[in-house]
C-alpha cells in the first residue's frame, strides 16, 4: 500500500470573465448567427459571449462546426470520459465546455446548434421539438425525441443536448451527427477506467448514427437552413428585417473572446476543474500485487507525495524492485502523469 501526504492549497480561481452583462453589445443586432470558423475555442467562446451580452428577451440561434475535438461537460472527469492515449495519437484536443451534460465528439460532419432564450420562456422540450421539426422537414420520418430530449432516428441517437441557465437567460445547445466519422468517435470515447470513482457527471453511452444513413443528400448547409427556417417560424422572426449574420474570428468583443479562448486552453480549466475522484491502481509483479488508491479531492487544490510501502509475496523480489524509500510526485501535479 502507499501512504499519502496531502497538503491543501487555496483553490486557484478561474479568471472572472463570465458575469452576465446588463447592457446589450452594439454588435448583437441579429437573431441568427452562422460561424465560418471551425476553431472550437473560438466557437465555444463566441457562444458564451452571445449568451452573456445578447438582448435579455430576444431569441438567438447560433450554428457552427468544429474541427475534430472531444468536448466534455463542465462537471466531468476527462480521464473517465476520454481515451487519452487515442487522443494523443490522433492529435485531437479535448475542450471542457461551460455547460453541463456529457462528452461528445465534434468534427466537420457534425453541426452544433445553440438556442438562447429569456429564462422565463425557456423550455427544454420545446427547443428540442424545434430541432426535431427541422429534421422531420428533411424527410427523416422516424426521427423522434427520447425521454432525455435527445433526438434519435429509430433506436439510434443523432443528437445530444446540454443546457445552461444564468440569471435572466438560458440556452439549449446540442450536436447533430450528419456525416461524422463514427469509428473515430467510438475510439476516442471508449475508456477503461472502471476503477475510477468520480463525483462528476458521467456520460450516458448510447448507440449513434448519422443523418446521412437515412438521407444521403443532407449536409451541413441543408440542416442549418432547416433549423434557421424552423427557428424563424417558431419565434415569428422576419428574415427581411433580421437577416442571418455570418461570423468569423474577428467577430464579437475581441478582448472578451481572447480571454475566453485562453481560459478554455488553460490547465486550471481543462484539468483543475475536475470534480473529486478516486482512482485505484492494481498492478501485479512476479513477486506480488501492489494496490494503490488515490483519493483526489481537487486537482487544482492538492499536491500528493507518496512513499511506497509495498506488501510483498513470500518470494523476495529482486533488489532492483525493492522499495528504496524515495518519494514520487503526484499524478495530479501535472496531467501528463496520469495516462490512459
């Protein structure tokens, strides 16, 4: 067994860039925004900027695609949810978003939608039905919502959702699998951390499919147009007086966007916000097993040093395998020490 010495430090605070503004940004004049950037850090931050600075009572729609990445929920454990080894091999980043929910895979075959409303008017089922109507309009007759408001085609899931509510605003955002590389999705989200017990939110695993498996002519632009049309119909918005706004990485408040992107890339946000978890390592050697439970209250607030006191089998291990009494750095000191 290992004896652990835990020293607590004051939890480092994430930079406060997410206060809800009472004033509307002069740049937010439209109801529908389409991103031409595929940078996940930009798109997730622009979404947050719209949410924090949009007109409090006005419905907004944001549609975007990201280059390949894995996006985890605000309260999830990346080691529990993501195959870190496969992620490194493929050079795919993971991003911790600002809303709750489960882990999803993004690539250019997936379109993301984000519907923002006044909190008093927000209804998760109603916004999910809006997206369902858009999909039905494309001829996918067996599309339906399950009891978790996920959109399915037959028995398979094509869209997962998450939500955020702050003061007077709320949003529902989600994915739509159109032509995503499903093999890659499976490889990156397949983990083997049964021995990891976490206080965070666990993803609900579901079989998935692409819309193109039911209707090959559907692509990003076709789906986006259907959602925009249904959004305008639902909230009685006139396209003539309220045209779509195409955005790129020069859009929004440059200082806010840059701070938000920097935050999403920071160690404190990616790893330091991981909820409490315990990971038990059980390794067998020729001379006997070693079991080590690692209780980790907060990755951003602790440092653990361990001096191994191994329990051995009656067979004496070789000298090179005997305990020398030296201590080793904690797996939580930097994320690279905890590998898949």
